[in-house]
C-alpha cells in the first residue's frame, strides 16, 4: 500500500479528534476511489465509527403521510407541483400512521420519523404526532420531517413529543427549489433555540456536484449543530429535470460518507447513509432507514413496494457490515440474522417480497436460486 504522506497526515489528524479544515476535506473528496489513499480514508472513517459506537448500528424508520403536489417545487422531487406527476391525492389516516409506526417499532426500529410534504397542515401533523407518541414505547424516538417552521411551532413540535427534526439545506437551495434560503436558515435557528435534536443530510448528491459544493454542505451541518448526519445520493426520478442527470455510484457515496464522518468528528453521535448501502456501512456509516408510505425519490405511492427497505432488511445489512443492532428498547438484536441470511440464500427476494428486484432477480435465476 502506498498511501501518500498528505493523506496519511490528514487521517491521523481526524483520528486524533482534531478538526479538519475546508482544504483538508477537499483533499479527501478529490481522492480517486480506486487509490490506496481512498481505501485508507474508508478504513479511518470505519475505525472512527466503530470506536465511537462500540460496533453498534441503528435502524430507524420513516412513515410518509401523504402524496400531494408540493408548492416548494424542488426539481429533484416527484411531488413538486410543477412536474405534474402527482395525479391522485393520497393520505394515510391517523390510525394507519399509528399502525405503521407501531409495526416498525415492533419489528425493532429505534426511531420513527413522520414525513409530509411541505404544505401539510401543521396542526393535523401535531395531532397525529401526539397519537403516535402515545402509542409508542417512550424509548422509541419520534422525529419530524416536514417543511419550514418558526420558533413557536418548534415549541409545539417539542411539546407534542418530537425529540428531533430532520432538516436539510439542500444542494442548490433556492435555485433548484423554490424555498427562500433565509426561510430555511430561520428554521435551523428555531430548531436550535428550542433544543430539538437536528438530523442533517448531505443531499441530494449528484455527479455534477464539485468538492467545494460538497464541503460547503458539511460545514453547514457544523454551523447548524447537527448531531446526526447522513449522505444521500439523488435518484434520477422519471419525469423530473434530473431524470437524465446521472447517478453517483455507491462507491463514490461511500467515499463521501467517510469524509463527512471525519469532518464532523465528535459533533456527531451517529452517521448514516440514505438509502441503505453496505459499502457505506464499511466506510463510517452505521445507521440506516426502513421506509413506508410516501417517498420523494420513489414514484410508488407506498415505497414499501418500491425503494423502501424493511427493518429486517436493515438489520440484515448491518449484520453483513459487522454491526450489532442492539435495539434501544432492549430485546433481540440482529444476532438472529444468520438464520435469516441462510433463508435468503435459498429464496429470491423478488418472489418473497413482491418487489421488482431487477438485476438481483436475474442473478438469482442464473445461479439456480429462483
Ligand atoms: S422535497 Fe419536500 S419540499 Fe421539496 S417538493 Fe418534495 S415534498 Fe416539497
């Protein structure tokens, strides 16, 4: 292995818990994914996370409440009103939301996120949030993923029982979205003032984003006080302007996960990757998400039948990556997964889950497993 001295020194600095600079982050992002330096980067981030977490992973879950055209008109999201993709309105009833949240919890999810389009009425969201909170074990963390809000509404969220908020200043905010950047920033200020736990994500990442743009996102996460971060690549959803804009490889995503992990250092309690990726779980991520309902990256009305993964899928992936999932409510961890893995070897997921498994299905047919 021939890791360059410059990279070696940066990685030692990060592992010594010394803040990396903007230029340090740029250097790491510019590494060729096939270079020895890049593999050293993944190894350093992997070591950082395993030391900090004690080798434990987290499975969280998300319920998308509604499929409505959204006036914020984000270019990358199929729900944007201007795309005209959404023809029928869908909304889960409060009982259905509670049922899905409880199903996730029973399956082993540590956290439940409730997600809506930005035009969903906050009062209705809080009423549903209250019912979900009452139905869940107190140790299951409840998180809101909604549009912008001010300080008074941040208090309402907190008083309803939401411990945290997923909020992001996206790539091209105000340019590829119709959200005024100052409004977005005001929401981060409200989150911080009220003491809600901020979950941030470097997203939606496309092949065209430069190292400087990506570093800027990481530094915003620092500025806004994120305690949990993730990286998410942009899905080129048909019918959106990014349909033909390309897709970052999971290998590139893993490299960026590693850099975010090291740049945010001790500020982060946990590091995630979205959507789940085994490669990223070997590069500093240890937190992945199961999903049902609406999903801005998926034309399926219920992403459980499309891109969304189940809690069992996530636990299995954590296990494959060498993380233990000690469920926060106690009880069984993903130590049960080996048997499940044996089953998966014998049965094609395309036939058991009804999911269009594409290449995986074809591959399993080829090897006589389907
Ligand atoms: S990403 Fe969110 S805010 Fe943007 S259009 Fe979609 S639902 Fe609305």
